[in-house]
């Protein structure tokens, strides 16, 4: 097998792995959002303002997961496109 064929196969594998990773993160994000909402409902209005701190942290984590999922989707499309061009 030529190096070009090996590269194409590897790129397609990376694309597949990235797509699967993005899908897994999507499921995690839904579970995380549900759990976060429950936590925030329980601590809402605390006298120590802990609820605001936790809310900010959970929101930031949720955004990071969404960004990671989007980055994996972009990587998957790019790898597949590159593999198809060579």
C-alpha cells in the first residue's frame, strides 16, 4: 500500500473518530445541562453567592463542551475533505 493510500485511510479514521467524539460530547452536554440545572435549582439564592459562582462555572463548562464538539465536527469535515482530494 502506498503512503498516499495510508494517509487517506488515516485521515478517514481521524474523521470517523472525531465524528464519534462529537456525538459523545453531544450526549454528555445534554446530561451535564440537566444535572447542572438541578444543582442550580437546589442552591439558588444562597446567602454566600455560591450559586452565582457555580452558575458561572457550569455555564463556562457547558460552553467549552459545545466548542469542543464543534471543533471535532470541523476537524472531521476537514480531514474527510482533504483525504478525498489526495
